[in-house]
C-alpha cells in the first residue's frame, strides 16, 4: 500500500499534466505539433491535447497578413536615385511547411520583399516607375510568390506605396509638366485659328457669289460701329464698286 500522501501527489501531478496539455486553437489558427522533434500534423481548430514534454505545438495564423516593406534606396535604369516603399499581403496555406521549411517566415518574407523591390524597380526607368505601377506590382507579386511557395506561403498582392523623388528631380518634372501644358495650349489655340480661318474662307466664297450679301454685311458692320462710342468711324467700301468706278474713268479718258 502506498501512503496517501504519495497517491495525492501523483494525482496532482497527473491532473496538472492533463490541464497543461489542453490547448485551444481558434478558427483562424492551426497548431503544428512536433513529437520528440518529429513533425506529426497540423491540428485544429478547437480543443486539442498536447502530451507535455513529449510534444510541442506552434500556432500559425491563417489570416491574411499585411507586411510593410520599408523604404528602399533604388537606382533606376536611367540612373535616377529614388526611395520606394511597398506593402505585402500574404497568408499561410500550409502551416507545416511554414514551420519546417523556414526558421521565421515573417522575417524571411520581409527580407525577400525588400530585395525583390530593389531588383524590380532598378530594372525600370523613372517614367515606367511612375506611370506603370500596376505592371510592377504584378511582377513583384509573381517573383515573391514563386519564392515563398516552398514555405507554404501564398502572396496575395504587392502594392508600391510611395515613391520619394529627389528635390531637383521634382523641380525638373514640374518644369516639364508646365512646358507640356503650354505646348497643348498653343496647339489648341492654333487649331482654333485654323478652324476660324476655314469658316471665314467658306463665308467669303458664299458672299462672292451674292453681291447683296456683301452689302448686307457692310450695313451690319456700320451698325456695330455706330453702336460704340468711337471718335473715328471707318466706312468699308466695296471693292467691286471701286473697280467699276475706276473702269468707267479709264473709259472716259
């Protein structure tokens, strides 16, 4: 017979082992279990039991993780130095590989995103970096996703967040944008003058066929001039009438 004290101690230890071995895994988590260092399986969600000392459990979050990629110094293909930052969205699809294949998948994903961001942005020109972000985002997503696939990680999306340009480059781009706006304004003005000249040419062709139209236009012009407070009034004289008078004077001589 064992003393009651020994039995009580044994029961207390057994109860303590049972309590400490009970784990709760949430719906969005999985518990990766290692038994004596060997991978067993991913368990959960719900209540699971881990044999103390013999088994170890690592909880892995299966939700989409948002990871900020710090600003990176990048030299573009046309030798412009810029700072580029991004944001990475990914989730763990295989908890076992996320534990076994890489030591710290969060740190590894962050470092991979930084190096890939510098590499991809360095292969593009500044204009492409500013105007074609969608293509660069897709390229970043493909490269990072293919590299993290052995770790059981799926990259959902990569977005370039901010591009910091040097002050002299910002001033140069502002001058370029202003020159482009002036160019467009001159083109629009010239196009308007061309259309107005074409309309005037068509109107002159119509008036040339009708003498009455010329007289009516002259009277309309006189009415417009008379309505204004002008000290000098210029009366238009029809060219056809002037030619007729000159022709008659030449015939008399």
